[in-house]
């Protein structure tokens, strides 16, 4: 079977067994809601035939964040299967981006307004994690990460330790060292 490149939302149900009945092909997903959003059940987009459960309910343990913007599904952080096919992918705006395959969005897909807002949140004095910026902007973390990467690529920001960015400028970061990932 071929790897999926998009997710296909095939419904919302209350029970896991109902979700399983709706999955037909790699990338199909179903939202389980019982009072609150509980999980996304998904046919593994790798095409291995297995079913994945992406927990959305923090009350039951570590959970992903689901974003629904303009009808498109984004999940944060990435999904990394530690068994079976060991697939590692990002669900972003209904697309499946396979990690390790250089499929990050290009500069053209990074929203200019978001880059401007992100740059305004960066300090020249210290590094800030992109998740903190995303939370402050009520933005999708992946979008802010890629905006930060683009700002760093064009010299308007500096990247430090993984996920950490600061504005480019004359001030140096508080630890005095630039770390490049």
C-alpha cells in the first residue's frame, strides 16, 4: 500500500468501535467525542494496515493538541510510532508530512503576517521556544516553528538549541553562546 499524503476526516463518533468501522484506507481518521474530544482514531498513513489512537484528553495522560482552522486538521506534536512500521509524521492542515523527508513547508507557504507577528515576539536578549510564541499568538505551533525557521534563514532571527529562537540584532543572548541545531 502507498503512504498517504493527506488525512481524510470520515466522521465523529462516541465510541472506538464505531470509529474502527469507518476506517477504510491509509490516512482516514475519526474523531471520538464523549462530552469532550477524546481521541483521533486513524488508519496508519504509512499503509501498514494498523490503527493509531491519538489521545486528545490530557486527563488520561500525555496528549496531542488538535487544531481545526478553516476546516483543516492539524495535530501537535508529531506522531511517532515506536513499534510496528515506526512511522514518524506531522499532521498539518490536512496534509501528512513525513519526518526526515525534507517536506517542511517552503517560504511561500509560511504566512507573511504570522512571520511579522512572530518576529515581534522574539527578543534580541534571550532565546524563546516557538511553542511559547504560538501560545501567545493563539497560533498553530507548526506554523510558528516554520515562521521562525524562515526568519532564521533570512537572517532576521537566530536559532539556538532545538526549538529556541531570538531576534537577530546587536544584543547577545543571556548565556552568551549561539547554539545552532
